[in-house]
C-alpha cells in the first residue's frame, strides 16, 4: 500500500500516539482489503456512542485519545436524550457515563450531534461522488444509494480513525467495480411508506451483503428509500442498492441485470405486517423514527395526532437539530402526550427494555428491537402506529 511521506511520518509516531494508532487502523484495514492508498474523506459519522453498547471499556478507550479531528464529524445516536434523559426514566449512573462519552468525543473536536440521519444536518450534507467515512448502517446505505456518495460500513474505531487522519483506505464501495449490482430484485406490486421497510426486511435476509438492483412498480420518495436501505442493512448487511430510474447511479449507468434474481409479491409484504410475537394487546410502547425522523415525517405525525391524546408510551425519535428547527411540530406532537426524543433511539437506549411489546413502522427496528432489547415487536405503517397509540 502506497503511503505519502506525511503518512509514513504519522505511522512512525511523529505526530503523536493517537494519530499513530489511528493511521495504523486505516493501514491495517487497507492491507486486509487490498487498498492501493489512503484517500481524503469529506466527513465522518462515528458509531460506538451509547453507553449501552460500548460500556466502560469504550469510554476508557475514547478518553485516552488526544488531538483533533481533521474533517467535519458527528456521532451516532447515544443511549438517551442528552438534554432530557429523565423523561426516558434513565438511571442517573447511566446518564453520567453517557455524558462522559459525549465529552470525550467533543474533546476530539467531534460535534455532539447524535443522529443516524446526518444527511439532514445543515452544513453536513454529502454529494454525489463524495468519499465519506460513515458508520451507522442506514446512513451508509442512504449515502451510497440515495446520494451516490461513497463509504464503506465503517466500524466506530475506523470511522474515528478516518476523522482524525482525514482519510480512509481506498477499497470496497470507494471503487467503481464494487458498486455494480449483484442481484436483480423485481417487485411485482405497488408499495408505499413502511412497505419499503417490509421489502428491505425480506430482501436483506436473502441477499446478505450483496448489491441489489430493484425494478419497482412506482417511484419511491427519499423517505421510502431511507426505510428500504435501513431494513436491508439490518436484516442483511446491504450497504448499497440501486433502484432503476430512481437512484443516481442507476440513472447514470446502464447496469446489466445480474443473473441472480428474485421476485417479490404483495403476499410477502403483507406477511411482515401479520407476523406476531405475542398478543397485540401487550403493546405498551410505540416508537417511530428509525432512522431518525425528517421534518416532513414530524409534520405528518403532528397532523395525525392533532386533537388526540395518546394512551400509551409513544416515542418519536429524531435529531436535536431537526427538532430545534421545528419547535412548533415538537409542541404539537407533545400536546398529545407523545414524547419527541432526540439524540437517541428505541434500539440503542436501555430505556425500552422494560416494556412488554413494541409497535414500530421500521424494518430495521423490527430486526433489532427483539434482538438488542429483548422486546417482542409488531410492524405497522405510520397510520396504524398512531391509531394504536390513541386507542382507548
Ligand atoms: Fe437510527 Fe437507531 Fe434505527 S440508530 S437507524 S433509529 S436503530
């Protein structure tokens, strides 16, 4: 792997121990995956933030690092709403450790914006062809597929290393040849809203880490693509997909349809909604916002909850920036008794573990809530989720 003189010096420890460790990680990954060199990246999104997932060992590791990141960098969701963790019934000891993690990242120059939808942040947007080092799997999928930027599914340490060095190793989805479709998925029915999450849940399980090329009956909007990518990244390990005539690389290239193909029918989508883990009457929490809600989603939820009162715990997860930019939507939603929860989510917070059963409108949450929180989970579209929330 070719390294510049500056990179060699960094590797020799001439710029301190933290940068030495960081470039060692990047070079090791590059050598494993056959990278020819390091390439500059425009931004980093760093996972490994919730105290629930990284614990004391993670806190200690981050606290031992020194220096400043070289590119704009933000964090993945933390284990709690950083401003109002009491409304989530978070243990004070957990809250203390969580704040320490955020402070340790901030000391490195990383923005404490904790979100899995960094593409909604002002000034952080990625463009077609940009090289990035993002780590949250749904954000990676969105960046690669919907924006046409280029990032691997970075782990927390490798995204942090890329942020400190300002570069990443040139392999995987940074290269043209890795971005070609490997499986053709023909969807034979019309879909809307969370149906795309159900589709992603089915396809991800089958294609693993392949690159699906979809032929759809209609044209999904970016929020529907967000649901599709998030679900495939969770039930499988899909980091990039294309939709004929919709996503930018499928518009710019005449992709040859891969030999491997699969067909999806309406009955398969319906089955995801009908799967039950326990009695639906057990549902005592409804969560929306996986991935974090956009302003448009908040607006729809506010409309659906207008003049209504929720009779269950309801979390609407979003980034603090989106919430701060739309205080009227937050007020309107919270008037119903639902909670707008920022900086965190139903999966990475320990606060959801005490509930009996959850209803979600996300194929990703449908995969992770049962496995990471131990809570049986139902799938419904946003209309069903809100109906269930206000049911007497
Ligand atoms: Fe985001 Fe949490 Fe879902 S990080 S994609 S809301 S599991």
